[in-house]
C-alpha cells in the first residue's frame, strides 16, 4: 500500500511496527535495525510515564519490556486505520513473565507518520 505522496502508507508502517519490532528479533543489534526500519530518526514516544526518544531509545525500550518475558507476542485486534499521516490501532499482548506467570495486556496506539517512518507515538496500555 502506498500513500498519496508516493511513500509507504501509515498503516503499512504500523503493520511493520508490530511484525518487525514487537514480534521481531530479540537480539539487540537486529532489534535496532527493526526500529530503524519503522521509525523516523526523530521518533518521540509518549508511553504513559515514560518518554522515548529516537530509534536507539525505541529499541532499548522495546528490549526492556520484552526482556521481562520468556515468551511474548502482540497481535492486532482492531486493524490500523487513519488519514493524513495519522494511524491508530488496538492490540493484545500475551506472554509468560520471567517469574512464570501468564500476562495479558490490551492497548492502543496513535501515531503520526512521516516520509521516514513513525515520528510520534501515543501509547495507552492496560492489564486485562
């Protein structure tokens, strides 16, 4: 899918965000490459009480969360939609923590996407 300006559509960036970043490699170097493939260098994430800056910060934040789990997966439950460089979607995360307890979390993302990827991101996540 291509946007009206000839670039990658915001919904495509979102699908890559899930597949390549959250469900992608666990290796730090590969995760950084995934972050660079979906986010603009100036990425700014508003993650509740945590602010995330740049692709390095994004890769570190994702790694920090995923390191808390033995298994972790995130799936989209409301397909991404949007207009004019904005995209939103709802997701469900499931996994088993390093303490052996099962975890389930539901949340949604709102993102501003530019020519080089996801530029700004507002996250809301809730234990289910």
